[in-house]
C-alpha cells in the first residue's frame, strides 16, 4: 500500500461512531496534520453549515472537503400543496353532504321491498299544510290525528295477511320530575300502532319505534318531527306488505306531546298496556332541517345495539363523541329517549337531524328546506334497521348480553365501527406503545447515520417537543385573543352564517403559531446536529407524541371520543415505520416524505369530514345557547383542535421549503384578508334573513302583581318580554334593523324586588337568563282565556298547601319558598 491513501475502519463499532474520519497511510510521509479548528464538532453538527442549503462532505479520495447541498422543496410548491389540501378537504365535505337519490312511485314496481321516498315526501307536504300543531290546539288534537289515522287505514287495506295491525288512540294523565322541575299532564294523546304475526304464538319481545307530531308555537315542524312521522308511516307500510311475519312485535308510537316537556312519552311508557316487554327502542327526532340523521345516543351500555345498527343501517352515520357531548349538557335540547331510558329502563338508539340547525324551532322549518335525498336516506336506514331488529335474536336475550360503554363512529359514512370501552383502552395503549418504539428506532437510525450519540438525538427530540408545544400554545393564545377582539368590535359569532370564515378566523392564526416554532428554529439556529430533513422529521415525531399523550390521558379519563386520535396515529406509525425500517429517513433526497404524504391523505379527509359535521352541527347551537354562552370560546378551542388534527403533520413541512418566511407570510396574508372581510364588510355580520336569523324569545304578555296575604293586585302592566338567546342579544346590536329596540328596558330593578324578576317564563330553563331579559311596554294582548289560581284550605294537613288551577291547555307554575322555608312537591 506504499504511496497510496485510503480510509481504514477498524471493526463495525468503530465504523458506527467514526464515519467520515480519514486516516492517511504512507511509508514516505507523515499524515497531514489538522488543527483542532478543522475537526467537526460532532456534539453540535457533523456537517458544518456553509449556507442555508449546503453542508460539508468528506471524501476518501480527496484531501480537502467539498460542499453538499441539502435537499429542500421549492417554496412555490406550497400553494400547490394548499390547493391539493383544499381538494382533499372538499372530498371530506362531499362525503358529509352525500345523499341517495329519491326512489319514485313510478319505480316502486321494480323496488317492492324498498322505502319509497317520493311517497313519504308527498305525505309530508300534506301534513305540513296543517300548520303548527301545538298541544291543546285543534291542529294537534284533531287534524294531525285524523291525518295519521287516515294513512294507517290506507296501509291496513294493503297489508299482507301474515300481519295483524292494532290501532289505539290513547290519552294519559300523570306527573314526573326531572331535576328540580315537576311536570303534571292531563289527557295527552298518543296514536299507537302494534304489528304482530297473524298466526302462531304471541312474540315475547317488542320493538318500539317513536317520534312526535306536535310542534312548538309558530313552527310548521316539517323536520321537527313531521318527516320522522311520515318515515314511520312508510316504514309501517313496507313492513306489513311483506309476506313474512317478524320474530317480534313492533309498536309504532306517534307521540302527541314531546315539545312541552316529553310528557306523552312518559304517559305511554308508564301507563299504556302495550308498554310491557319492550326490549329495544328506535327514537327519531330532529334539531335541524333534514340532511342525514345522526345516531348520537345508544344504549345505555348496549354493544349489541351498535352491532345491529352497524349490520343493518344502509347509510351509517353516528359517533360516540356526539353522545358524550349531548349527555354532558353541551347540546341545549333533549329527546323522548331520556324518558324511555329513565322511566322504562329501555335500551335503544336515538337518531336525529342536526344539519341546518338555524331553522330549528322557527317558522322556517318548512317543507321546502328539506332536501329530497333526506327522505330516502332516513327511510333506507329506518326500514332496514326496524326489519333487522324485529327479526334479531338479541331482543329476546338482551338481558343476558354484555353491557358497558361503547366506542362507535362511522368512517366517512361508508361503514360503522364499534367496540367496547375496554377494547378501546387496549387498542389505544398498544398504538401508543408502538408509536414510542417507532419514534425511538427512527431517532436511533438518524443518530447512527449522522454519527452522533443516541442521547444527543433524544435531547434534540425533547427540545423540539418543547418548541412544538410552545407553538401550539401560541396558536391557541392568538385565536383566543382574536375572539376577544372580535367580541369587542361587535363581530362575535361572525362565522355564524358563513362557516368558511371560520377557517380564516381561527385556523389560519393557529397555523401561524404552529409554524412559528419550526420556521424560527430551522432558520435561526446556526448549528444543527442532524440534517434539516431529519430535524423536520423530529417535529413530526413531536406532533405524534403529543397526540399519543392526549390519547392516553383521554383513555385514562374514560373519554370514549379518544378514538378521534387513533386514525392519524395508526397511519403515522405505518408510514414512519416503513421509512425507518428501509432507511428512507436518512435519504438525502428525503425519500421518506412520499410515504409520509400517503399516510396523511386518508386521516386528512377523515378530519375534513369530522370538522364539517362538528361545525354544521354545533355552530347553529350558538344562536340559542343563551346570552352568557361560552359556546364561542368552546368553538375556538374546538377549531384549534381540528386545525391541529388537520395540519399537525403538514405544517412542520414548511421547514423543508426554501424561502420559509415567504410561505409563512402566505399564512399571514390569508389571516389579514379574512380579518378585513370581517371588520370592514357586511359579510362579518353574523345573521342572514330566513336562512340564519338572530333568535329572541318574544312574549306579548300582561302581568298582575298581588300583595302577599291580601291577594290584592298592587301592580299591573303589559308589554313585550324579550329573552336573549345568544351573546349578541343586546338591543343596541339590532337597533338599526329593529327601531323598536330603542324602547327596550332592562329588568334589573325588578330582579332585586320581585320573585323570578316578575317575569312569566315559558319554561323553567329560561330562569337562568332572567337578568338578561328586556321589556318593551305595549298594549295588553288579546287572550282567549284567563288563569284562576285558588288555594284549597279544607282538609289540608298542617304544613302543606294545595292549589287549584283553571286556565288554558298549558300552565306553568314556579314556586320559590321564602328565606328559611323548605318545601316538598
């Protein structure tokens, strides 16, 4: 080897720790000497930085080092990526809005067993013409009943002899309590239809299908819940036309009084003779206007019910997250499901519309607002589900089946996934363990490739993890600050009517914070222990570890919605594992990025689907959650969470771009443009006529104040009582549009002197917002009846009081004991 130079590696271990070290051997000369300044400092950087895109590479055949460029993505690729992301996001929204085509009457001959959406639609058009069907009115007590009975008679005339139909129009009296509220009712109507086999023994189990035909005042109730009534009628028709009898009885309950406090359901489940042996329930309701009906409650604790739903529902749509939010009180509504569960011990499925909640309980809940595909979507699901459940063995033996909390969710409306909470805990724990192993192996491989210690690599990961957490905090803080600014400038709920603004209002600022960490770190730090592409991978690892930590915390807390984090972590483990195993993480042309992008696509579409569901469902609720609602703050946090899920594995890739600050400036530009739109144009005004109006409870009322003891009237007045329903419900906000608001007065003084602020509330839940009521004096209303309250004194035990009330069909009585006095109802 005389007169030649080359690289000598002594053993594998030496090769691992001393790559790029050159040893020159010669018999004629001493090896060239290097000063300590020429030796790269492996504790900080193996490749000394020449420029932003260059590193040093030592070659065995050369005595002097040469430069090597890092592979960076051209900055102009970022708008292309943004465009592709918007296209993928649109794919998720398409899945949400997808509805089946309506099967027409002309096609019925070729679809004998199918739900005929056109017939249901025709029935609803006629049913809605009755108008508002308020309990106690002719529309509710007579016209609606006649319509339903007429349709049932038509159905009975076409039934197959294998089935027997029994019809009962029942009335109920009773009382019950929920919380501190007690409800008493008298002569409430239900229409009950029972379908059973014409021959053979009477089935032991019964399936109950329930919805209501009454409405709130002024609303025709097309979606809440007229469409569910006609879906039940068409389902009944198809069931009794089948030549095969079902294993179990089926009871269809057309409920006449749901909107006044779930009373008719209580009357049935506690007093009707057909209530016995009901072992499963399908409850149908609405808090929106059409779209797809979401399964938002199941059980309680009935995995078998979720299995039946997953098996039979043609268009599955539901999530445990909705159930947890609903049962936590986040949703300001309730359904008959609660009555059947709490007073009848019945397990069941609760499904309702949530799309276009702006028109819920308003005069705009009209026939015209419901998409045609809604009838087919709901009909397909309900018919298949009722048939499947009515023939299932589970209804016979449900008391013997396993119970417990269930994790369930649909994937893009393609199929339903459900498993028990215990199985969920196991899956979540295994995924987190796998993630830690993959991240650890990836860091080890990077360190080996770049000739630094594994300990140094771990410290670098921890440092980046801290930076990533700080970036998330900055993003959330910026969004909260903007929320305060929007409130102060009269633009609270600016996204209420224009949901797309939400992505500029909160998503873009959050991404400004999220991107700040990697951009500053990779630009300003002079010496990096790893390649730029590997540093970016550490940011991605940090993002995954944060998701894993949140997953474990949610799992330990028993929050079933932890499944939200599973999809991205599963795909990230797959893509990162492949890249680490095949050494792509050390590839100079960043070969790992292709697998990473592939692993991001499906979770991105899934989160686009989920965010569309969440925002179209919960944003309209902000318009009826009360003047002290914190829903806008919750939406800020939720927006940041969805933005994190959507972009957490994408935004750090900015670190791979040339001219990073240009890309970062693009985010700032989007944010600026949206801010100008909000603050300088009418688009920032939250409400729109007919489609998303601002809500008020407005009562034209007269008041009589009586003296205690003498019962003499000490004060009388009349006017309009305005009860606020959102954070913008102060009169000055709409004075420009409603001049009468200038005459509105607060009731603060009356709240200090009078019981319940001296206000006649329509329902008990309004008491919490009494201090936010405004009063506009006006002439008294023309009332068709009056209320007489008489105290009964004869034969009343000491310490008790009794009253007799005479008046209209609905009377609300609020009792507040004097200080130091307790009472029992």
